């Protein structure tokens, strides 16, 4: 088990921007981060995140990758221009190597898959540059990763079963059976 970083590690500027369109998750994470010593400001969209980043660029930021009104990397880009020292962690429910690389290239210091808890976020935000990230406490099962990938491709194909099956190189009826089941744990 990895020890959580301490409040002293935060520094003098404790400002933290959290950008996520999942309102219950946003509230929970904001409350947890406030308890850990951060001065939290929240935004529920790319537009709001960009506005706050421009007006009051924070020392830390946690940005969801996929938001209803666009891509969270747009917020990261504004943060990097307004405050290059801002430590940004990108969160996503749709983890992929390509998006992780894009997030790091644009300036994020880490990339976490949802569901990430406040301890994971704090450890990522306060990690020293030469620290290796700790292994996840509860990694997704292989069945869950497969299901998430299928769901992502299904959404990208505008919920078209035939097109999704073609792109995944699987039989349409097999895909329909997978989509009809509940997500694995």
C-alpha cells in the first residue's frame, strides 16, 4: 500500500481546479480534495474550465478527458499557456494509450483511469518528477477492460451495432449478446 502524500507537500499555493461533467463525482472529489488541504474550484464543462484557467490559473488541476462540450485537453492547453508550472492530472473513463500520450505531450503530469479515488489523485498531483507511479490498488479486470473498449467503440459508432461489430471484427449477434449483459466488475 502506497502512503498518501501529506498536506505539507502541496506548497504555498493550494489552488486546485477540477473539471468534470459528472456532477456527483465532481462534488465528491472536490469535497475530498478540500479535506486534504486544497482550495478547490470546480467546472462542469470545457468552456467553464477554460474561463477559470484564463482568469485564475491554479497551481493544480484535475481534468476529465471527455466532457459534454468537448475535449478536456483544450483546458490543459489553456492551463499550460497561462501557468506553465501547473501540475495537471487527466482523468478518463475511456483509457487508451493514444489519449494518454496526447495528454502527456500537451503537458499533463499523469493520466488516471476512472474510477480514481482522491488518494490516487493526490498522489499523482504531488508526485516528484522522478517518482514512478504506484500500481493501482484495484485495477480493472480483463473482462471489464474488454467491456469498456467495446462500449467505447459502440459509442464512437453512434450506437450502430453492425458498424461496431465490423470494426471490432466480431459477429453482430455476439456483439448484441455482449451489449445486453451488465458490465463486469
